[in-house]
């Protein structure tokens, strides 16, 4: 008999392995969605993964760990902006996928927690679920002082200067009765007309368009240059309070009414519901009205209206008990899969893409959809010529949901995995434990082109002007064969291009020269090491201080760094063990590239010493602790190992403290740590 993951008789090891895989997938998709604004799967697929993990952990509570995605909110903040802590956590909401779940996940749960009869009627507040970017705004004495993104729910990104550019948002509260301190949460979004105009402008300038309005809003708000944000007509609706001093609200309805009177925008479609039947009716009403709205919504939010009842009901680790997000069904349409195209990415991954008979899905013409990989093709039995259902859930990249096998005529044909790269003809391999096929040709044009684009991108070496078109011309003219060749380019090389003027050539050369002094973390990220994103690159920069030190790092040294496991460490080692990569790095250094690192101080009193902080710190924050150590030449890592010199234990320290004691390491209290820093 085949065991199900939801079968109580399933062996613990089966559950352990599946939970580990689900956590890895969810964390990967969180990174793509929250940090890169480039979702890799639909909302429906993501929700299915999260539901499975939550169900497994409910069956096996002994396997729940603090780092599980079910125990935290959203994804971690990226490094573009200053990190600031929220006074109160910004929690996410449980999802309900249909009418029955709205009743069961909210109404029955609320009544049970409050000890009410099933026939009792609870007053709710219903609002459209905007598809944008959640933010927190802080008004002090009526003046907007701070704006933060949600981040990981505990710490967000300071986007105050960008938020100030929103014309529909007051910088000073109006009316009377505004509190001394008012924190409000809201959703930043783009109207559909604004989204279409931005994409038209991007296409005219040769830039890739945004995938959907949510990505456009997130990308606009997270611009480092507020002037760019100011050119994007962003909007915002306020939906909840944060920390407030000087006034109190009895209900969600009263809160929305008050902030509206102070000039803050609230959604005019929000309204009260006397009982769950009215809340369900509101959900169906919004679903029917969805296509006529001037902005995107992907569901409704239903909250217990009374703040006293909200406080009584409380919160779980990840979400409040008193609210639920009622998701709309995914947007789907039937069409025909006419062909399967092969796309080669920067790392050599060959991705199958469905070429579809164009079909309209909610006002958008869809002609292509991702097929992910050949395991997915085999699992869904996808063939060229099939009638298929295509989904544009959450308006992310469309995907083929299923095949309508009952409509097959016998003329459909299966496309086997390629044995040769469609671009360069090199061999294709499948690495153990991976689903992706990869081209291993070092001269594969798409890989080189994408590598150059990535290397020159804003979050890497930030070579302004060296985009897709310039990279393509450099390759077609044979002027570069790898990223090191960028630093050999001359003005004469650029003047060979079509429509290249003297000023543009000079600007490109100046941008290339300026990139030689980028931060070490940017340089590491620019190298394109598999599984090393911006955050990991920064951790590596802080831990090793130079590219030479990183190149020599052992597996044990790499895995001792927070957020770096054996798989990522092996990927890093494989990259630096490659002689071609070593040669390219040496060439760049010889050509004047000098990555800057201010994270590692050499020769301080704590030089060579490594610290791990665990538990809740009361005397200082983690960032302050890290700075104290690094200012004296020490290093802060995330994992305890035999090479750890000191473990600083705060309140409620857990497994790291236990491991430190087992290994006989030096364990310090916060006071002892401060004494050590002071040299006492």
C-alpha cells in the first residue's frame, strides 16, 4: 500500500524528508517573490505547498522548528534600503480558497474561541484584497516621518523618500483629533491604466515590461532614486492600524472612518457585514465586479470588526485568528499548445516554454506559458497539439495547469528532453538531485550574454548603459568572450557600434571604470555563483573580507555562516575550484577591479575570533552586536561549530546554546560580552 504524507501510519522519516523539501521550495519562492519581485510559480501552486507543509507540521508537531516558513511572516528584507524594526509585527493572513473555507477558517473558529453558539452572529469588516505591496506609515504629531515595507514582518525597508512621492498620500494629516503617534498599514498599488502606460514606455525604450501590476508597484517603490518613483503614478489604500498613542479605536470600521477624516485614503468598497452570510455575499459580489475595477484585486479580506474581540482572539505565530484572506479562483482559459520552445538561461538551464494559440485571459492576450521542466511535462503528460488549460493566477507568468486528454485526436506528439543545447550544440546534462537540464558549453551565447547582463546589472557591478542591446553587440562583434573582457574595452571598440556617439561611448567607459570600486558583496553577487543571491553575497563579504579569502574558504568555514547550508557551500566551492573561473577573476583583478569591503577590520583586538548570538537580546540589537564585534576585527556567524570562539546567550536561548555546551565552547551572558568588548 502506498503511504500518504497525511497518513498517521507514515514513518517519521518520510515526513521529515517531505517537510525539508517543502521548506526549501517555499523559501526559494519567497526569495523570488519578495526579494527579486520575480515570482517563479503561481499563487495557487505556492498556496498548495504551504498548505501541505502546515498540514504535515500539524500532524507531526515535534518536527516544527523556529525557522519553518509557517513560523514566520513573508520574506526577509533586501539590502537596498536601511533596515528598521516595526514596533508591532506586520502579520500575514490565513488563506481561504472557497466559501466553505471562509466559514470554517474564520467564522466557526472565531465562535469556538469566543465560546459563542454556532447560530450567533459576529460583525465583520470586509475589504477588497489589493494586489500590491504592503507598507507601514508612521505619522508623528500629524507629520509623515517614516515609511517601511513589510520585509520579514519584524524588520522592514525604509522607503520614506519614495513614499513621499505618492501624490494621493498626505504628508500632514488634516482634520481634527489626530493622535500624537499613528502607525497605519496600507497597500501600495498601480491602477491598470498606469500599469499599461508604464509597460508601453518600457517597451518603447527597449526594456522588458513588468509581468503584472504588483511587480510594477513593488519595483517602483523600491527604486533607489526617488525621482524614478515620482514618475510612477502609485496609489495607496490604508487598511489597518499599527502602534497608536493618543487615541483609541473600538473597531476596524471606526478606524477606517477616523483615518479617512484625517486625509488618508481608504478603499470606498470596504463595508461592514452583520454575520458570515453577508461576508460571503460580499466575496461573491467582489468576484463578479473584479473585471470592472480600475485596479487588480485577488480576493477579499474579512476581519472581526471589534478590536476588543480581536485582542481576545489573539494571534498565531504567523497570522491573526480574527481575519482571513478569501482568495479568488485562479484565472484560467482553454487553448491549444502548438509547440514547445527551448530557452537557455544564464546558468545554462534549458527551460521548456509552451507556444500557445493566443488566448484572452481576463483582458490579457497569452501566447506563451512556462512548462518549468521535463519532470513537469512528464507528470502532466503534456504533448504538442494538446488542448490545455492555462492559468494566469495572480497575473504572474502563465502556466499550463492540465491537459484535456479527452480532446486528444491521436495526432499529438511528445517532445523528449534535448540531448544537445539548442543554441550552441553542446552536450546537455542533468545534475544529481536537480530537475533542470543544463548546457555545459562554455561558449554558449545565451549564457555569456545573460552573464554579462547580470554582471553589469544595478544590484551587481552597476555598469549603467551596459544592457541587453549593448551586450548583444559586444558579442556579435567578437569584442568580449567573458566578463573580464569588459575591462579591456576601449572607446574605439564602442565606436564600431551602430548609432554610437562620442558622448555615449565616453559614458559607458566611465561607468565601467567606476564599477572597479564596487563593494565586495556586489562583486561576489555579480560573479553569478549558483544559489548565491544578494543577501548571501553580503554574508560572504562580511565573513571573509576579500575575494582571496573567499576563494580559499573550506566547506566547514562556509557552512558556519548563517543561511549557508551544505548545498550552497558546495556550489560556492565548485565555482572557485573551476580553473576558468579562477582565471577570469585573476584577469579582472589585474585589470584594476578592486572590490571594496568595509565589513572586515584586520588587526583588531578580536581579530580572528568568531561569535554566535542566540536567544532574545535585551541590552543591544543583533545589528549593534555585530557592529561591536566587527569594529574590533571579529566575525559574527550564524551557526555554532567547533571553530566558534564565543556564544553569547540571551533570554530563551535554544538549540545553539545546547550545542555550544556540548562542544565545551565559551558561553557569555550579555553583560560578560560587554565586558569582553570593553577589554575588562
